[in-house]
């Protein structure tokens, strides 16, 4: 009898240890594999600033050299494994990237000593569009590009309060417009008009609607947005991609005084005349309140990795906002290239979930593999 009790105790202890080890294995195991037909994956970056130089990997390097290094790291993503962060496809091999989204300032402003927008666009095309990016989507086709413009791209096209050389060069704006809107008659340097040819467009993927807005969602942009939102259901999640932060950038608005000419404080890159950020934010907040299916906002301009919430000027909103780093002008990575990052977005259309992950692509220098930083998972369910 004593032997039987002893055997029972030993058996129970072994069973207990086995059960605990299984639980631990369950915790560290990859998330269940999602239906890839319901998953969209994007690389997101901004502010490439072709034409600048920076300290990079121990040398002063031109923008095309830095961007080429970032592109090389982006191209390794399919073999990388997502972190075990509880997000979409956590712990799983990435396998595919459907889209590459770039939120403006592809070119740097062509001030004294900076190359023209035409020269910068040619370098960008070589590094990204014409075979530099080798990423494939889930159907094994080349990843698509989703491009918006930034204040530097617009300034090159329309001019700037300070002297530019040449005075105007709309190469970036013409190409963004033609690539994204695909007009029956493509725009040329002579037919493109920024006042009438804003490159606003949208894209549907896995039941989620993505809107790409020129500069900032001012009153003029919101006219287009209202029409576009009228094409999707009230419960369809919407993501906004644009250049400026959701709080706005005062100097980018149109001069409200005199003949509305460009001035030191007003660059006229946003169509709406400036009347103070508080009333402008209140008008945007009112728009967001009547469109609760707008679930997240992505931007560049002032560049570092940040996930935050826009509560609006009166504290009654709860919109998730994602700021992305720049390879050339990052607020943190500009002086510490180990902090250079882009973001990888995973959208699960079935569960209505979005995970945004920071990808540190130069954490250990030239021979480094990518390293995952912070991540954020957001519900896209419209209540």
C-alpha cells in the first residue's frame, strides 16, 4: 500500500510538471496562422529627402546611399519572423509584403546646394520603383507603391518664400499624380497644376479602406474625402495616410492676408487659409465625429517612431495615430543611426485588427539583420 501511494505521488508530480511545461509552450508558441487571403501587409515610411547627406555607418553618405541601404533591409522582410507580441500573425514568418507606402517628402526642397526635384526623383525611381524593391505580395506579384506628397515635394512644384534653384520643378508631383491616379491622359510638367491636381486617392484591401490625402485633411481635402467615404459602408474601417501630423503645421497653410502670396510664415502648400490651429482642429474633429469608421491616422513630417492618441482640441476623440521615422531627418535617428526605423503594418480583415510594428533596420550597422522595436495592435471594429 505504501508503495502504491508513493507511485501515485510520483506519477502525479510527473503529470503536474508535464502540464506546466505544456502551458509554458503554449505561451511562447506562434499565434494561430491566419487566412492569408484576409491579411494585408504594408511597409510604411516617409521623408526620404533625396538630395540631402547625413552621417551613416561611420561616413557622410548621400541620400541615395542611405535609402539603398534601407531598401536592402526591406527586401529581407519576407524571411523575417514577427515578434511574439500578440498582434496579427505574431511569431510567424512574414512571407509577403503587399504594399510599400511612402508618406511624402520624397524629394528635398531644392534650395541652394540641393539638387533639383528632377534629379531626386530619378534617384528615387532607381532605388525603389524600378527594381530596387523586390518584395512580392501574397500572389507572388511585385508589391505595389502607395505614394503621397510632402511639403518639400509641393514647394519644389509651386515655389517657396526663399529662393529655389530652379525656381520650380514639379517632377515629383507629376509622377506621384500619374502613378497613383493613372489618368487617361497623363500629366506633364506643363499640364500639371497643383491647385487643381491634388493627388488624393484611396485603396481597398481585405475589407479596409485606406485614404491617401494631400498634405493634411483641410476643408478642401475633406470635400474629396466625403465623396470617397460615400462609396464605402458605414461599418467599413478607414485608415488615413498623409504627410502632416494630425495636429497640423501652421506654416504649410495659405497666407490669409493681402493677396495670399507666399510669405515666411505661410508656404501655401495646404489650400485652406490659416485661421489658427484651434479652429482648424475643431473643424477636423467635427468631421471625424461624423465618420467614426475612421480608425487610424498615419503621418510623417516630424519624424520618429511614435504611437499616440488624438483626443481633439476638446478631449472628446480617441483616434489612434502613428508617426513614422525618416531615413534622412529623423528626430532621434538623425544623430543615432542605430535607431533608424520604418513600420510594418499587418491588417487582418477577418478579425478587423491592425498591428503596427517598428522595424529597426540599422540597429547593428551594415551587417545587421532587422530588429523589432515597439508594436501596437488596434481594433478596427466600428461600434
